[in-house]
């Protein structure tokens, strides 16, 4: 358990721990036994520019999959295409 200061530890008061992850803000709190007792998660809307880029990549992945008759190979080729697009 994380405490803000020694007096909080002596009083055994759990302190909420904020965590930021890209488009999401998470606040967690635990009890004196380090057991998670709750959390609050707030998501933020993704930028339209990012959505536009991902939509184009997804459309191209679908085209790759539709151009190959074997579904297993189509999926593999589509997944192989993805990392190169994310790096650029």
C-alpha cells in the first residue's frame, strides 16, 4: 500500500493512486492488505486525425484479406502488413 506520509501509514488510511495511460485516467485505491478495493476509469476521445489514419490502415488490411482465398493465409498477410504501417 502506498501512503502519502508516515502519519497516514500510522492511521492505516488507504490513499488513491492516480495512473495515466494514453487516453485513459485510472485512479485505484487499496486497503491495508494491498487488496484492490476500487477504481475509477475515465476515457478520453481519440483525436480524429488518429482515427482517420487507422481507418485507412484497416481498409487496406480488409483488401488484403479479401484478395486471398485461404482465410488463414489472408489473416496472416493482413497481420504482417500492420507493423510496417504503424512504424511510418
